[in-house]
C-alpha cells in the first residue's frame, strides 16, 4: 500500500496533464471526423474538456502552483504584427 498519498498540488498537476492529453485527443478526433454530427459531438466534448482544463489551471494559478510570466508589451505587439501581416 502506498504510504505517501498524493496531495492537492500533485492531484491538480495530474488532472491538468490529463486534461491537456484529452483536449489534444478530442481535437484530433474532431479534425479527422467525416460525419458532421459526430464531429459536432466531438467539438462539444472538446469545449467541455477545455473548460475543465481552464478551471484546474485557474485553481493551480490561484494557489501559486502554476506561475505565469507576463509577456512584455513589446513581445505582444511584435507577435500581433507578425500574425496580422499573415492575414
């Protein structure tokens, strides 16, 4: 028997990793689906999985377990310009 059960941080990290895998898989399923009704079902599930992923991410971030380095305004402007020229 495992004497060191996972704590909240490890559970949330595991959940986030699982959600990332799930959204990747459902994205592939939706991309490769020939039936429009089934594709729509996959898209609904994909959206739900993204919502769950966002909730886990937000909770981890609030607890300081997933730190995000804010992008500098110059980086944001540069990236925006790059993609606007592609349109």
